[in-house]
């Protein structure tokens, strides 16, 4: 008798081997139809996988992240099949699922056109209707090499050459298309109901610009047209919120080839927003017991040798600058400098915890293909802090960090958070006891604060476990912000010590912590989250005064002076334009408030207040306008 244990603890019993699909049918025909793959004893398998022994089983539908990944990867195979049928001379490379959809890279002499994408999409729909079964085959390495050599698929042969001798290799075939793949996959192509190919771009083989440029096609698929239509609406909204578009429309920042890719030029309005973010950041850190520090933009090679960066991170660092026969490297991180400040003096346990914070600008060599507006740049300012403490102070410090992080994010208008605790990966450093204590400290602090979180098993860095806090925006996207990261590695490498109450040296714990992440990425997140309509306190121009004629310019300047004395950022639009045009301009620039003043307002000492999007709020005195603005800013 074979017992199959389901996630709810219930069991199904069978007197002979059974497939995952048969078990799913016994549970519910509807569930069997919706199921994409399963986990059997923790291993992902196809729906036709045979279970011949007692096992725990969990089904995955499109509602789960794993189900989506398998569904989209199966669609990538379908796209590759369509491309090979339409363009037989093209070679296939790799086609993974990504966070939203999938892509596949092809070796093709010329780029794909929009017409090509339409043809490929139509062929995919035809193949989907054919209901072609995804068939798994296991081959020896020699057999697999023969298969792909016969097909003249050079990239597959290159991948096979890296697989150790003796390993079993799996392939998946649907119809006339076969691909190297671990799997699993959906049962057949008919499950792919709605398809949209989104764009095409160039991509270097294996992400290395020294390799050949390939042609990448991105796509998305869903089990229903309704879900696809909803996603296309989501893309329209996302395009309106794109920080690159908003940055240009609102004149906040620019990136140009003359200066260099991935290097940001902050325009006055964007610089004002950044100043406001950073000023709030500094004030809050000082209020919560942090010491502000400043560190150089480069350091001697010996520093980066000690930290391990030259051994493990050099490919992401810029070339050395020689100074007096010594190599200096532009910093990719601030941590070694903060440790050097700590190590510049001997510390007693009475001084701990020490909290150092810096808005430190760092530089990392990001490949041109991954640069993306402010989200992925080569020069950026890290919201960086390091807490150096005793083991017994760990719980309290973590709890303070979580509260601090959420308080700060909420101040910027964020409300919906996803929290993850990432645990020890297979490749790690440090004692098991330290890992256990640190991971428990993270989990206990979240539990004590009543916060829901998910475990990311094995997702910690090699040097310590961490908490990640992501925010969800108005259209459901998740953005990475806060990271609270333990480090058992650098305190050892730099021989960090403190003198304990027993008068002997001890090794402190160190926590890396970034609440906003990088200022650039946070700025982009903030723009997209709010759709450019920033909270009043962050608006670079909070109020714009719009005189109807030149005759009201003097009165407009008087109002500006009164607003400015109260700390508001105000401009007067005195251009010789109609007031309707001035209002439209202010709306497009997302100015929170507008004061329209004409002959009557000047005579009565009043103003007509308008609010962005909401429109006319009526005629009122200056004091009434100030009261209304304050009330709405606090709402």
C-alpha cells in the first residue's frame, strides 16, 4: 500500500504506483485541470511523475510562484519551437522564466521585427491548440551530445560540455522541438491559453560583452484571456509610472552618453527632492542614536584584499588608480571604511552598541545590458549603516532596526510590506551557533512586533542571515527596500574586538543595514509608487502662484513671500500666458497646490486655491488657505 500525504495532513492510499495527475484527479477534477506541477518529497516533478512509495506531495497551480515559473518556462519552450519552425537557421540558446513572464535568446544574424513577433505569436497559438505533450527523456551525456550535434545546436553542445561525465541529462520534447531542461513542465501546450510577446532586444551570450550578440524575445502567458487583459492594463499603468518617463517630464534627472551610462545628473528639482530625503534620513538617524560618518571615495588595495573584495568582487570594481606606486580602488562598498573607523581605537563593552551611518557614494561596474534608469546604475549613494554590538544586545538592536525601518518607510507614504527572513545557504562562513543565534534574533524580533514574515530557506548571504522588507505599490508590484544583514565574516577578517566585562578581548557582532537601499533606487521607487504625485513635504515645488494678468504680479510676489516665510517652496508663474494654460502646465508638473489670483482676489486680499487633480477648492483668505493645506498634508 502506497500512502500519499497531502499538505493538510490527509492521506490517500493506493495499492500500486500512481501518477501525480491521478492523485490530483482523486482530490478534485478541477484541481487536476489547474495543477501545473508538484513537489514530491520536496522535489519538483511533472504531473505524469510516477510515485511508487510513501511520499509527501504538494500540488502547484498558476496561483503559486512555483506554478507561474513552470508555466512561463514551458511557454518559453513553446516560443522556441515556433521560432525554429519559422526561422529554421536560427540557433536556440537559453529561455528561462523571469519575475514577470519569460524570454528566450536566439542566435540570429538580424534583429527580430514587430512583424516577426506577430508571426511567432500566431504560430505559438496554433501549437498551443495542437495540445502537444511535453515529454521528458533522460539521456547519457554521449546520447545528448549526439542529439544536439545532429541538430547543429552549437550552444546546447557548449552547455553539455560543462556537465560532468556520468551525470544523467534530461531533455523535454513537444512535437518537433527538443530542448535541454531539468524541468518540470506543464503536461501539454493546450494549457497555454493566452500569449503575448512583449518586446525584443539584444543580449550577449552568457551576459558577457566579449561573446556574440544574441536576439532576445520577451513574452508573457496566462491560463485565460481575462488574466492577460488585466496584465496588459497593468503594463499601461506601469508605463505611466515609469520613473524614467517621470524623471524627464518633471525635469528631475538625466543620464547621457557624454557623461557615461549609469551615471546620474541630478537637476535642481530632483536635487531638491533628494536633499529632502537625505535631510530627513540624517535627522532620524541622529535622533535614534547613530553617529554620522564620512569616508573616502577610494582606498588602498590592501584594504580591499583584507575585506575579500579583490578576491571575490573584483570584476564589479573599477580598475586601480596608481598613487605613489600603490594601487587604489574606487570603493564598491562602505563597510571596510566603517570597520577602519571602529578599529582606530580600543573599545570597551560599555561603549557598545556603536551605530555608524553614512550616505556613502559607491561605484560598481554594472554591464551595460542591465543598466535601468535609476534602478540599476554604476554610481550610487548607499543608505548605509553598521551596528557593532555584543551578542547579548542582538535582540534589542534587531527590534529597534525593524521599528526604525518601518517608521521611515511609512513616512514616505508606503503602507503594504512583505517581510522575509533569509536563512543559512549551503556555502557559508561562521559558526553554526552564531548563525542560529542571529537567525533566531531576526525571527523573534518580528514575532514580538506581531509582524508576518516568510522564510527564504538558504537565501542568506554567505556571511550571515538577513531580513528583507519589500513594499507593494498601487498596482501590486513589490520593491526591495530594507535589508538587515548579519555579518560573521568581516569582524574576523579585520580582527574586530572589544574588551568585555571580564577584561579580555571579545569578537563583536556586526549588522549591515540599509533602510532605503540606494538613494537612486529609492528615488525611482518613490516616483513610481506615487506616480510622480509625491507627498507635499517631498514636492520640490509645493505651491505655484498664477496671476491672471501682469497687474497681479506684485500681489503674487507678496503672497510668495508670506508662504516662503512659513517654510513652503513657492514659485510665481508670471509668464504672459492665459491662466488656463498655466493651470495645465502646473497639473502636468504635478504641483500640489495652485493659487489663482485676479483683480478681485487682489482687491479682497484673497486667493483661489486649487489642488492637483482635485481642482478648484474655492476663494479664501491666506490664513484659510494655509489651514486647509496643513490639514490635507496631515491627512
